[in-house]
């Protein structure tokens, strides 16, 4: 039996894909191991969204090759880097990769590994498919509290900075029936929370069924107590979806709404197809439906030609919206994207650094203020693990709004819902204590 070790980089979609890969391999007789040293085959499931993600993987392959020099271990690259950099990866003699496999070819992994074993040559398949949705592969999850479910794959949006449409191909939605079957099985296995994944869940459609329909259907499954989803695109947030999020008690009151930039000219260059005003109107609309909705975002600073005054629009939107948290990135030019072809990466690194520092400082202040408002509240928390931040005497879980809550342990276990009174807050976490009665078993 061959032993496989898989490392996952990047987004939740990659986490999910690793579970698909595990499933394909286990079905073919492979054993999944948790330590690289036990493995005959090492796979890196990679991300290509920013250059630092790429570099991390190159460094890791070099370290692995160096460490295993002369060992009969196979090393392969999966995921977005496979599609984007197949040629470079295979031509780099120092890496000596055995296989390179893109996101739509995981079912062929056992065959490709055999090919390498039989021929002694490296193998690859980075073909993108319009149809592959892995509906027939049940992900091999390793326990946990939350289960990811990809409801769609690929993306048709072509935001000019983004490599995803090239590395993951065209958008395709899985059938609601298939998704609901997966969610029911998860509930039977004891998962209490599912997160529905797609690059733009608003554009989910299968025949005449849309994402709002899907959320409603998943919420009818006994045992599933919390449903999260990521991400919707601000350009086409449907009203009926907003009604479901605001009104359905199982759907968490958290919307991740990637802004990317505050200035309308820059948004146009990014092909985001909404303006600063459209975004602010959407946020007002969300808050009209549900005033306490937790709203988080992604922002890119230093997109080509973004001027100092245009950057001030991003500050302005952050001050107006008061996001609960934000992932803020420096623009990273990606080979093959529309921006890389049309717009030279002309914002100096020092300017990008200055802007990211300013935004992070501002967001920290806002997050702290927002988190402090929760002090004194009683919240329902789903326990995820021992606290990684404080001590083994504490539990860490998440509230409905996806905020991390840390509290001293009591006689509960991972996966329990508990009632916690919030006693303190930092920009990143809430702290609290268990309030006697339990919410649900
Ligand atoms: N589909 C999701 C969406 O539209 O929100 C996001 C997918 S992407 C994997 C996650 C985030 O990475 C984006 O929201 C964006 O902020 C950031 N990102 C994507 N391409 C980037 C680039 N070239 N440079 C810097 N950040 C980038
Ligand atoms: Fe990339 Fe835009 Fe698609 Fe998100 S919506 S994956 S940012 S192209």
C-alpha cells in the first residue's frame, strides 16, 4: 500500500479539493498519512492567487527535494499552480517533480502515478473541463466541526487581477439534489455546520434553481444547525438571497462581500462591474434587512494606476461601512491575467506597503470598536478546538457571525454548542465565560 502525504495551500476550495483527492486515492488503495516522513508520495495542493503563495510552494519543494535527496519518494504539484505554471514546474531540473495535476484532473491521479512508476518519466494533466464537478466523489474529510461543500467550480467573472478563471476554468454548478445528498450524509455523520463554497455563489444556477433555493433546501436538513457560504459578488446580490440570509435562523448572519477597491475608476479597471455607490447601496440594503449583519471583505491596494486620492476612496468606504474584519492584500501581478497584459504594475512597493499599513491600522480600530460592542452579550458558540492563541485550559469556537470566541474550558467537547457571555474583546477575538445552560446537544 502506498502512503500519501498532502499539504494544502490557499483557499477553502483547495481544502475541499484535498478532501476529494484523498477520496480518489483511498478508493484506489492508497493510505493517507499525517507526516511527510512516513510518505512514499508527497503532494502539494497549491494556490496561485498571489506571488507569495507561489514562492512559498517553490521554497517548500526545494526543501523537500533537498531533504529527500536520493529517497525513492515521489513529489507532485496539484491545484492552481499546476495549471498556471506547468511548463516552469516540469522544466525546473532542481525541482525534479514527478507529476503536475490541475484541479479538474484529480480522478486521473492513480493512473498518472502508475504512469510515472512504469515509465520513470514525469506525468501531467492540467486539462480544464467545462463539466467536471466531482459529483460522484464523496470527500474524505478528517473529522472536524465544519464541512466544506463546493456547490460550483470555476469562475466566469474575469476580474482583471485574478488568475482563478485561468487556473480553475469555466463556472459550473452542481445539481441541488447532489449537494443536498452530500449535506444529509454529513448530518448523519455528525457535522453540525456546513459552508457552501463557490467563487461567486450568487451566480449559482442549476436549471431554474438558484442559490437562495439551495440555501433553503440545505436548511431543511435535520442535524445541520449552521450554514455559512462564501463568497457572494457585490455586483449581483439577489434580493431573495438577502431575504433567506436575514430570515432563516440556520443561515449565519455573516456576509463576506469582497470590495477590492473603493474607487469607481479602479473598480472599472478591475472589471468588478459595480461602483463605489453601488457597493454602499448594497450594504445599506443588507443592513435594512438585518441591521446587525456581520460584514467582512477583501481589499487589494496598489492596483495599477491607483492614485493616492483614489486610494482615499477605499479609506472612505471602510469608514462608512465599518467592516467587522478585512483581508487586505498588496496587488500582485499574475501572469496571463488581463491586468498583466494591459496595465503595468506601476504602483511602487513602498506605496503599497504604506497603504496596506494604513488600512490595517484603520481596520484594527474598527474591529476593536465593533467587537467591544459585544461585551456583555450572551452568544451561541460552536466549540471548534482547544485555544491555539491562549492555553490548553481554554476552548476556541465561533459565534454565528464567524468571530472567534475564547473561553475557559468546562465539561464540554468539540462540536458542542454552548452559551457564552462575552467579557472582553480584541480586534481579532472575543473572550468570554460559559453561561450555565447549554444550547443544544
Ligand atoms: N472569488 C472570490 C471573490 O471574488 O471574492 C475571491 C477569490 S480570490 C481566491 C480571494 C481574494 O484574493 C480576492 O478577493 C482578492 O482580494 C485577492 N486577490 C485575487 N487576485 C489577487 C492579486 N492578483 N493580487 C492581490 N490579491 C488578489
Ligand atoms: Fe477571481 Fe473575480 Fe472570479 Fe473572484 S469573482 S475568483 S476575484 S475572477
